[in-house]
C-alpha cells in the first residue's frame, strides 16, 4: 500500500503565523488535489507545550535563530509556535482533512524537539507513525508539507531508515532557508539517503 504523509500544514507555519514558512500556503491546494490518489492519508502536527525548550522566549537573553544545547542536542531556537490547543497549532482552514485517517502529534516533550514525524530529534521516543504504517502494510510513502529543510527532510530520513520506499513531492513543500541553500541541500540530502524527488504532476497522468 502507498500512503501520503502531510507534514505540519498548520496555521503558525503559514503567512501571518508565528513561524511563517515563505509561501507555505501554496502547498494547500496541492495537498487537497493529490489526496484522492491515496487509500491512506496521514498528517503530522507540531503540538508543543508552552514551556517547550525550543522556544527562544523560554531562554533569557536568547532570540530566534540562536543555537543552544537542549538536553545534549544542538538546538536552533524558534519563536513560540504551534502551542497545543491553540489556533496556531490547528491545521490550515483550507486544508481538506476529510481523508486524513490518523494524526500523529510531535514535539510534545518540552525537553526535546521533534522535526521528524517518526521520532524526536534524539530518537529517544517514537511517535508511533512507523509502527502504524507497517501494521497497515504500507511499503511506499509520499511526503509533502512544511518545512522542506526541517520537518519534511527529517521525516524522509527516518522513513528511509525504517525501510519505506520514500518519495518527496517537491512542489508540495516549502522551506525556511534559515541559511541560504538549506532548501536545495535538503532535497540533495534526501536523494543521497535513497529517497526520490517527484512533482505532484506525476499523479495526473
């Protein structure tokens, strides 16, 4: 079986949100259009407690973009975003969620961030996504969403490590480019790890 994974298409990552991904809203019509090609559609959702360690506001004298060590792991600090049970953490209102079978929340532990939809950044805890997909006999996954150079990239890495054939839908992603070239490098690194980069138009044949 093939599965589509929609990564973090949430209000805070859209233009006007707390941590806007440039042109992040452009992935919504693509997500809506391709869902019909999949039996199984999954979504991931950043779901942070307000005291999360990745928030610059929770560290005196620090600002977004600074780096710290968080529980032994290098961590870039972000604006407060996707706080659990807030509008910013909700899925984008234009996103069709009717076909989403399951939602896997991540970043729920204040002591460690979680870019990947499969594990936290230290691979200490699983979200359960990998086991769920295996139990559904999924062999191939297609990933799209926000942001290319963080949550999409690390979700793809973990999917490949687990053993899924992994495709990333390039035009269905938008990135942050905190350092210029991060987006381009993300696609290169995914391919280097064994993933495939495709366009959403490949589903319209």
